[in-house]
C-alpha cells in the first residue's frame, strides 16, 4: 500500500538527466584545515533514479553519512555539483535549503527521535503541524499512514508503550506524512533484531518506493541487501562500485 499524498508534478530535469532524482558530479567534502584536514568524500560522481530503493553501504567512516547529508542539504560540498529533485543545491542559499528540505525530504534515523509526551499519531503528525496544518486534520492524516504500516491499533500509544520495531514504524510514517519526494534513512535497522529489521525494510519498500520518489537507505546490515534495487558500495570517501538488480520481467 503506497502512502496517500497529493498528486505530484512531473519531476523536473536535473542537469540534463531527466530520469535522475539525484545527480552528483565530482563531489568532495573536507573537514578541518591544514594538517588537520580530513577528506571525507573524494570525487563522488553518481546518478540515482526515481522509483528505486538505493542502499548505500560500506565500512564505518567511509563517507556514507556525509554523502547523504550533502544530498539532503544539511552539509555543503567542498567541491563538485549537487542536483537533487531537479534543483541545484550547490549554489542554493541556506534559507532556501531549509524550505527545500521541509517541502521535499523525509528522514528516518537509527534512533527513532520520537517525542515521549506525544502519542504515536501525534508524533507522526509533527511535520504537518510544523507546516501549519490544523491539528485534528494532521493527526487524522498521520493515523492513515500509521494504519498503512500496521499500527492502526496503536494510534494513542506513547513511545514507551511501543517496541523498537513499532517505534521505527512511527518514525517511517512521520517521514512520509508530508509526501516527500526524497526519503533518506540512516541505519534504520541498526537498533533492531533481524526479524524486525527485515519487517521495517519491507515496510519502506511497500509504502515509500514510488515512481516519483527516491529512497536512499544507509546500512551496515548485509541481511537487508536483498531489499535494494541498487547498492552503492563506498570505501575511503569514494564510490567503489554500483550493483543494480536486474529488472523483473
């Protein structure tokens, strides 16, 4: 079941790649200066399409989180060009990036980051409330998504009344409730056992992968590699290879 959301406009071309949701050209990122400078990313060139679940994998410290932070507009690249959803982030001002993220990007993290004083439905409604929705309408919309991820009976439960897997489902609903065109997930299964992790990845495939949305999942968990349509392998700040799953006839 796909998440209900307003009908999107056609994806805008990104740097001459109309089918690409994300286009990176020669992207590098340095931290520090002089002798203390560390190259977190080095000359990353990558095209990621709409309609796929992309896994970004590699050892700790290889640059995965830095890369998704640049894609999401949370960090600026030191060099290179970054196009996301048809918009060039390289020269976008900070205030416009904030609005761009709020309108277009959903985040799911390893730590669920739920507010303990809010119910599951209220937590999932937070992006809509921030956007100025009427509270009752926002909570109702969040309830629809929670039902889609199997939590229709737990709408009024608080985070401490939910298992880890259930809390991650709330986090997924919260990330999707405003209809983002890019979903970024940073180690969403790391705090879960194998069965719960596979359930969460199955839900991400079920409710998040759409023809007009890009989904990127950073993971160390090789047990969930089979959920990816495309696997991007990183090491030492570089993309080593990209494996693409053959299309199903």
